[in-house]
C-alpha cells in the first residue's frame, strides 16, 4: 500500500470498514480532494453524512457508512479521457452499464462521468465506486 496517495488510502480504508460491517469509518488524512470525492459519494448515496473533526494532531473525517459500497478504488495511472471515450472506461472499471460511478477531474472540478458527459467535457480519471 502506497503511503503517498492519501485518496487511495482513504478509499481502501472505507472499503475495509464496509467489509467488516462497521457503521462509522474514521480517516486520519484529510484533503480537499478526499472531501470532494466523499461529497460526490454522499450525493450518489454510497455513504451517509461525513463530518470534519479538528484535533491537535490535524483533521479527521468521520464517515457514516450505509453498506452501499461493493468496491471503490482509485484509477492509476490517471488516464486522460475525452468526452467521447467514457463508455470504454465504463466497461473497464464498472460491472455493468449505469451501475456505479467514475469520478473525473475536469477543468470545472471533480464530477461523475455522467455529469462530464452531459456537460460535454473530458478530464482525468480519479476513482470508481459501485
């Protein structure tokens, strides 16, 4: 496990907590990207609410799990994808059409592959969740 990729560590920890049937997951490293990915996951009903807890050692994220995640992971390398190529990566990373989301970093911020397709913009693949 890479200690350099905080998003990969966070998603892997969430998946481990989901697998153990825990209802709360605490992530020690927090970043803007992790918070944005979590808010997308919350909007798409993969997790419940999450909140930031400030401690003397830094910021913790407490996530309420609802048991909706089967798999979540980062995509490495972060492939560059054009607006017409989403289907190819959907087939590669998701189990079925319209099942799960791929999170993409675009010039207009992080969003799901459906939103990027609808807005007609490309970007770089960040993570997938289903």
